[in-house]
C-alpha cells in the first residue's frame, strides 16, 4: 500500500480536530486532502467518530476511507474539494451579487440538512438530530 509515505503539502485549513493539508499519493500523483488529528490531544473514541463522520459524508461512501498513522497524528485521507472556503464564498457572493434570496436556497438547504441529520443521528444521537431537524424547518 503506497499510503505509507504520502507527500503532505500546503495547508488547506484548520478545524477543531486539527490541520487539513494537501496530500499527494506518490505512486499516482493524485491529490487528496488529509486531516491530521493529534493523537495526544484527541481520544481514540473521538478520532473514530470523526473518521466515521467523514466516511458517511464521502462522495463514494462505499469506498473505504484511507487512514494512516504518523508518530503524533492519525491521518484521514479525503477527496480534495476545490470550491474554497464557505464563509469566504458567501462574503464574495454578498459583495458581487448581493444577498441570497431565501426562496432560491430552500431546495438545496433542505436535502442538505437531511444528509447532515442522518450523519449526526448515526454518530451522535438524538440531540443533534433534533437541532438539525429544527434548522431544516426554519
Ligand atoms: N476535503 C477537503 N478539501 C479541501 N479543503 C478542505 C477539506 N476538508 C477541509 N478542508 C479545509 O480545511 C478547513 C478545516 O476543516 P475541518 O474539517 O478540520 O474543520 P471544519 O469543517 O471547519 O470544522 P470542524 O472542526 O468542526 O470539523 C475547512 O474549513 C476547509 O477550508
């Protein structure tokens, strides 16, 4: 398996679980994103939950998510998404085209919320489901 020594490159962003960077598979040159979760600061249970959440959100969910371990990190490989940062995109839209009409986004927002509700329900239980369903009907 050539994931043993992938090439980790530029940082894409940072979240609660650690840094996300560009990652290149040496054998093929394909680019992915890799989330590097600190083994010392994060419990095994939390890392498992994060990996399961990413697996549930994957573009091809049936394909097994690739993970590898480095000295201090568990590295979770994902498809690299090139759409940019959501908040920056919203701000750019506001500046260039004005406010988004609520009626235009409802068809996208509702199915999206149901996907999130499903993922949260599987992993985190009822509390998140209730919150997500609330947002879905807002
Ligand atoms: N698959 C990806 N492809 C490209 N960029 C990504 C990818 N995943 C994450 N990023 C970038 O890295 C940033 C941090 O992602 P990360 O998933 O760690 O945190 P988050 O989604 O912002 O929130 P949380 O920490 O609650 O999970 C994102 O805001 C995004 O800019």
